[in-house]
């Protein structure tokens, strides 16, 4: 007789790794859009650099994984089917937004997916409202901080190099921008691969494979490799939206965007706060763009990005809720 729970566990692990892969090509733009748009590095070189550093960053810490795995729902209501439906909700939303070139948040998507699946399984009482409040607060505040940091950092650079001519200045910052893009790619790995690590560890704990919430080494490696491979697959649609359509950037602007964004993300990851890398870098681009003039920002693109942000949690939750209901006749509740 087939062990349905074991089959679901295998499906959960496979779906989580697929999510990491999708996250990799969906969020490639977070690290490299600005340096590609300013021609500081070729598309191919940028993508492979980001892939390697995403992998390296994913191996550094598991604090964010712990927040995702323990802070959203009551562990007694975490079944394999709940986790599987939640991941599928996140994957579907990521693919939809990638298709339309919209930089939505994979962090929002996985959180929304888990919430929707838990609501379908056990109702609102199974949610950890304190944990959700911390997560949502981090996701809301991070774009504000990103905008402020980007604006202030750009003003500091402008003041420091106020006597420099634009040509030599941009030439120098084009080289520095490659380093800042690498910094951003590493920070992205420390944040985003952690979400799947948390989900897989949650599923392993639910099945009884591990006695407590500790991320196994093979889970770290599998998630890091999946994200690295996904990043290597590219993500040109979103790169174009962030790096070219939103705000026109010069190398000095790109350096400020990537450095400020990476600082915000690494700071949040060190406290286990799962901020959205997409939100941070997009808002930092906004802050840098505002130092030029208000009209330097393409507000139509900004409006489309904002709509995607607002819709992500409810949309992925709805997909996960429906997916869970569809699973009931197949696997039972």
C-alpha cells in the first residue's frame, strides 16, 4: 500500500526546489538589472556572476528559514498537503508575474500561499498572527527604508563628487558597479533561498524525519543549487522592467542602488526578517531616481509594479486555497 504522506513529502520537496528555481530566474533582475542597463557588464556575465553568488549567499545563514518555518502557522496544522498547496500557489503567481515582466515579491508569494493553504485546511485560528505581523511589517517597511537609503546615499555621492565631470565619474563607477552587483547577488541569496529551506524543513518536521526545526545540510545545498540554476537561466523580461523602463540609470546611480539595497537586505537577514529583495531594490531605484527629478521616474511603470505588490499575497493565497480544495478528493484531508 502506498504511503500517501510520503508521496506528499516528496512532492513538497520537489515543489519547493522548483519554487527556488523559479525564484532564481524571476528575481535575477534584483541583482543585475542596473549593471546590465548601464552596460557595466554583459547580460551573460552578470547572470552567471549572480548565479554563483546567490548560491554562496544561500549557504550563509538559516535565520530567515526559521522565521518562515515557525512564524506563520501552528505546527500542528502543518500537513504535507498544506505545504504543497502553498508552494504551488507561490509558483503559479511567480510565473504569471514573470510572464508579464512584473517584479513581484517571491517572499510575498510564498507567505500568501501558505496562508491560503492553512485557511483551507484549518481556518483562521491556525495562523500565528504575531509571526505574520512581524513578517508583513518587515515587507511593508523595507520599501520605505530602501527609498530613503537610496535617496540619501545618492545625495552623499553627488556631494562627494560634485566637482567631477560626468564622463570620468561614470567610467569609474562602471567598474565599482560590478562589485556592488556582486554584493547585491550575495545578499539576495542570504534572503530568498531561505524561504524554501524553511518550507522543506517544515515538511520534514511534520513527517517526523527530523525531531526539531533545524535545517539539514542537504536542504541548504539543494535550495542553494536550485536557486543558482534558476538564476543562470536568466530573467530578461523583469530585467528590462526594472533596469530600463522604470528609471534611466547611469553607472553611478546603479552603484548606489545595489549598495544601498544589499545593505538593507543583509541587515534584515541578520535579524531573520524575510524582506522582499524585489521591493527593496525597486524602491531603492525609486529613491535614486528622485534625486534627479520627479519626472525621471516612469510613474506608469511604478503604478504597475505597485499593483503587482498589492495583489501578490491575496492572489497567491487564493490560488493555494483553490489548489488545496482540488487536492482533497485525491489525497483526502
